């Protein structure tokens, strides 16, 4: 595939959302060959209007951070997605390059937590570049099953690409069914798909409720995945303010660890 400007993508964006390797594309996205493209075309207008209230953690003229609920796709070929609900939950930007808000990254379908969205074309481009260059730090909390070291790093390959994660155990409790549950703080140092879930499972310490990467006999059904994007930290690309946005732990985490 030869390199392309954003012109072809721009035409497709008018019909829906385009993602390149899982990241929503803008008219500034370049294609060099080998990327995985996905076009999401909105369903016809005869559907009822989507009503999906989202908790807004931060918002300005350029960007916003919202709480992503569990069991919702960030984007994709479905009507009920976070991407389709952003406009009804955010104030329109008054800047000249205002555009319908778009997520700047993704969280897994069962994962909850802080999600950044751009509200202008320049903000979306800037955020995409910041994620590519590792300038946005994300911290997750998870409940991991089993006895584990107080802290450590996990380095493997995922889809033949290097993947690195750092973890620290904040609290541990005994469990009749699982022997031990741990409240773990996680920092992905790379951004591979399902990285934290794969990494914890690879050392025999799967995340509670993970039906895809869990271990037989240790899978909790019906309670969801205990993985939460707790915070995002970055330098605002336009105001240069140091941003640190926190999305507090869900109640189901606090039921296991009451003092968290």
C-alpha cells in the first residue's frame, strides 16, 4: 500500500468513524502500508435516538475526559458506542476547527474508567500524536487473583511487538474461593491490545472476572471485569497545563477493599 494523505480517510469519516490499528483516524493520519483499517458506518436514522448519559470528569474547548462504563464499546460498527454518545454529553467547542468529539484512544469493552476525547480537529491530531509518542500516562487499578510480589515489571511480546507493564500491590485480602485477592496499580509502558490482561494472566495472576484470559476454575461470572482506568496524566497540548484527571474506583472494587 502506498503512503496516502488524509484525503481518502476524510471521505470515509464523513460516513462514519475510521480506525487505523485501533486508533480513530483524522484527516492528518498517514498510511504507510500494513495498517489495519476499520470503517464504522452509522446505522440509518430510523433508529431511536441514542440516549447514553456519560459522566464528564473534565472538559474545556479542546478536549474532555469522560468515564467509560463497562459493557460499552468505545467505537465500532454498533449504534450504542461511547463515540456516538459524546456529542450529547459534551458542550460543543466554539473554536474555529470544532468537530464532533472523538475518542483519542480505546478501552476494552468490559473495562471502566477515564477516556480522553478531542473536540477540535487540531486537538484530535495532537492527542493521537501524544499517545503515539508515549506522552500520556495512564494508571489502572485491577483486582488480581493469587499470591504475588509487592511490585514488579512484566515484559513480553504481544502480537510480535514488545510490551512492558509495571505493577504494584496496594492491598491484599484473603478469599475463600480465590485464596487471595490483590488491589493492584498498573502502568502500561506500551499500548498493546489487552496488554494488562495478557500480562497478569501470563504470570498466573489473572484479573478477577476476565473470561477471556482467566484460568479455569478461577473465573468469576456475572460481575464484570475488575479493571479500571483510574487516571490519565499529560501536558495539555494547547494550554500547557499539567493535567491529572482521576476517575474514582467503582463501588464493586470498594466492596472487596473497603478502605480504598
